[in-house]
C-alpha cells in the first residue's frame, strides 16, 4: 500500500473545484444577462405605454395625422423590439439551464471523487494499523522467545 493511492485524487478534486468555480461564474454571468434583458424589456414596455398614451392624447387634442402615424409606427417598432428581447431572454434561459446541469454534474463528480479519496484513505489507514499491529506482535513474540531462551 502506498499513501499516494489516495493522494492521487487530490489533483482531480482540485481540477473539479476549478471547473465548478468556472461553471458557476459562467452561470452567474448568464443570469446577469437575463436580468439585463428583463430590465430592457421593462423599459420597452414603459416606452410603449407612454407612447400609447401620447397617441391617445394626440387623437384628442390634435388632428395631425402625421404625428399620430409616426407615434403609432414607433409603438409597432417597440413591440417588435420587445419580441426580440423576449426571444433573447428565452435563449439565455436555455443557456442557463444547460449551465446549471453542467454545474450539477461537476459537483456530483467532485463529491464522488471525494468519497473515493476518503475510502482509499480509510483503507490505507486500516492497512497501516494492521501492519503496525503485525510488527508489534512480531516484536512481542520474538521477545517472548528470547526470554524463554534466557537471552534477555
């Protein structure tokens, strides 16, 4: 038995921890992007509502069709922009879902490596104890034999 048997797992565990940190960082960045897109969607919704009210006010106060038409076109543009942002948000959520699964797999693998290392270490420690006990028994029996022969 060699202590390196269980120590070999240390480098693998360090690699998995680094992978876990990198994956968690990517996930956090993706979640920040999702929040940013959500904020943009909210801003577009607010702009859309403001311009809808502006169209209603223009219809009541003025008879300028050009102003109403321009504002309405801008509202349509904002609606399309909102759809694009919603699509982008869904894509980011799918990416985040994939990253979350990858992170979970890495964490499971790391725990498995930890368990394997602990099991190997436990086996090694038991082997060391048995070897020590065997040496103590050998010393005791050789001492007993020496006493019996009168050497000691």
